[in-house]
C-alpha cells in the first residue's frame, strides 16, 4: 500500500530519521496533525526509543512535543531538541 491514494487510513503526520550532533542518539522528528477544540493544529514532535523500559508492558518509544530551539538552549538541554 505504498500509494497514498489507495490508503484508506487518514494520515496524521510524517517523521524523518535524525541523529544528534554528537552522533550518540538516533531519533525521529516530524509533525503530527491534531484536532484541538475543533481546530486542526500541526504540532512538531520528536520520538525517542524508550531505553528505560522496566518491563514488557512499557512502551518501546516515547513521543514528545518539540520545544522551540531558543527555549531548549536557554534551559541547557542538549542538541537533540
């Protein structure tokens, strides 16, 4: 089903493979379309592998809303977000 015209599911967004500047972390980055109070909103997201899985019921990946770069820099976060 690689042809989007034949896909009966509604697309919610798109993700791209990324790697941190230091090369230590691989992740996905992209956008998701959300319906918020009847309005469609596009939200930037990042997806990381859950390396702290305590058991088999824990999720394999976690999805986060991407922070603005200026905010991430002022808070001392690394170069991923």
